């Protein structure tokens, strides 16, 4: 956590804050989720659909972002139990350069199965995102990578490391706060020296408003 905050502070100190206008952002998205758990006893694969809402407030080169996702995933092939899936993030971000965004904060995920203990995964992440226009000013592409600095998980295997990323494009309508998003994301967690891995990936299709 301290390392993540230190990176943000250094980036902010190196940047001048010119515009002090508060800019709100909000969007909603449909997320296709695929979960793959690999253990010595075998591999479990589940898939489903979830809804995600995101809100952010930007002030100069700073921003605060929060998101929440909820849905359910079912075993591929029909055997086994479905899981309720929930995720939430709270991130503090900075924009040291126009094309680069740095963020840090907690990211939590929970799997809930009827009659079983809820699995909870909490990561403190450091994220870096690069973005730029590639079709005039209407379409922007971006790529984001993240790494867990610390983690707390309530599964038997000890946590090793976690990382992931997201890549996609944002379409912004001229003279309008409306924007559309299409992206692909993936998270990968390793536990117990590689004896257990958890991978979650999926496609994001969303629409939102961003006042600039």
C-alpha cells in the first residue's frame, strides 16, 4: 500500500495542476464473466453475465473512482453449483501526463455459493493506464495493467501474486457527454506456489456520460 501511494505522490508532485474544474463521470456496463479455478483435484470453469456501475469525480489531475459489479456464474456443462459474483473498487488516481493515468486502492471480489463459505479476495492494487486517440478525436484506445501490492484471501492456499489488465476503446460523440466502451479484461491470481490459480476474464460493453 505504501509503495502504491508513494508512486502516486511522486507523479503528482512532478505535475502542475492547471484546470481546477470538477468533472463527474458515470457509466454502466454489461460484463461477460468467465471464471477458471485450477487446483490439484481438478479444474472448474464457470461463466455468466454481470452488471457493473462506475462513478468518478475528477479535479484537475486528481480523481476518485468507485465501481461495483454483481452477477452470477454457472458451471460450464451444467454440472455443479452456480456462484453469485460481486466485485468492488475504490481508486485514487492521478494523471502525470495526458496519455498516462496512475491509480491505487482496494479491489475486492466475493464468490457466494448456497450452503458454502463465501470466498473473499481483497487486493491493494497499483494500476497504470495508457490512452490515446486513434480515429480522429472520436475514438480513443487504452491499455491498462495492474499488480497487487498486498492481498487478503480466505482460502487455504497462501497468496503468491496477482496481476491483470484491460484493453479497449472508447467512442465519444462530438459536443456530447455520451460515450460508449468496448473492452476485454483479465485477472490472474496465483496461490500456494502455483498449486492453485484463479483466472477471471470477460468482455465489457458499456455506455456512460463524461463531462469534460
